[in-house]
């Protein structure tokens, strides 16, 4: 074979190889365009808890002060959850999402990791990291984590449960969403996959009465009188943000607890009851860019909670 012919063969092979590489690269690029990073708040970090203390006189009362690491502090602080009197926990996750369009918009997630980290409130010591991704794969095949973080609630057996949101893994955008919940009995480690996680709740009559009174006991007038601005009133620009809720959202709760959230800039300068319960909180009064979350146990009354945040006169 002549050298000229050899050169032609080598050139043809080189061009063919280049075409294959270019085609593969273009395919990989197009495939990658189908996915985008999961858009969510930055993962919560234990280091963002600048204060964590139990209340003097009651281990059920807890105070967290959370420093923002994102412009949207009002969405960030809620990622820190509490097992009252014991632990603070939060869920870290990272992954990509594929948007599937059709009659129904669906999202298919590709999670690199999902883990719920648990720390002891009294000492600040790390307790454990729960591999949520593995729990879902082992106990709920065909379902995916749906960015719900984790919630806590009181179970019918009196134990505290953790709950994570799941939905079915879609094959296209026409698939109707199916919701399930991955629930863990934190004291035994037992796992439940439930269509309606409320079947595990200890929804006592006492708790329902507590919630009803909590929401209807003059909070609107109290906020106005003390010039507080609700966290979600985005039209206002005041800095005295305040929010209150019976523990957890409507469908998740720990019996007898209230969860009060207030910007540290809105904390009263003087309030003997508040600062005797949580001495460390006084150091953050008036500071910007932080949210205090105060958990009160023992079925506190609205009046008891309100008195903690009024400005007391100094003689």
C-alpha cells in the first residue's frame, strides 16, 4: 500500500473519530440540558444556629437563634425543626430535576444525597445523620423525595415521629401525582409508608382546643398594638417581624407546643420573664439578620405567650 493511500486512510479514520466524539459531546450536552439543579433554599447548616438553649425551669421550652445565609431569611429559618426538649434537626439535599410537561406538569428528581442531621439541644453535640435517600429506596420503591424537608409530630403511641414528603416517580408529564409519606418512629426506628400520615397522629381533643384558642385569641390586635409586622406581609417594610403558630403546619404537630418566630431586631429591650427563661437571648436583642424561634411547651395560653414579647417599662 502506497504511503499516499495510507495517509488517506488515517485521515478518514481521524475524521470519523472526530465526528463520533463531536456527536457524543453534542448528545451529552443536549441530555444535560434536560436537567437543572434543584432550586431550593441553601442547605441549612448547624453553624447557622448562633444560639440553642433550653428554658430555665423547663426543658420543654427551647430557643434557637438562626443567622441567615441567604437573602430570603423568611424561607430559610423554617428548615430547622425541633423534637421538643431533645433535638434540633434539619435536612440537607442536593440533586437535579427534570421537568416533564404534558397535561399535568411533573418533576422527576435525581438526588445525589438526602440526609437529616440531628443535634442534641442541651449540649450541641451531633447525634446522627439519617440517610433519607436510602430509606426511600429501601422502603418506598417507585417513589421519590419531594423537597418537603422533615416534620415532627406526636404519634398515637406517644412517641415523636419524623415525616418526609414523597411522590410517585413520573414517566411523563401526563401522569397524575400520587402522594405518600415516609414516617419514622424516632424512638424505635420503625418505618411507615402512609397515604395519609394523619392516621399516625395523636390528634387529641385537648390539642385541637389548644390550636383553636391559639389562633383565635386576639393575635391580630396584639400585633397591631405592638407594631409587629407579619413575616408574610411583603407589602410592608417594617423590621419588627413576628409570627406565631401552633407547633407545625395544620397537618403536623407536637401536642401542647407553640412555635413563635420573631426577628431579633424586634425582641423587647426589657422583658424579665423572657430573658429569665432564655438568658442567652438577651445578647441578640436588636441585632439584624437573625430570627429567634421560641418553642413553648405545656399548652401555654395566648396571654402567657404574648407577655413574653411586650416592652416593659424601665423605672
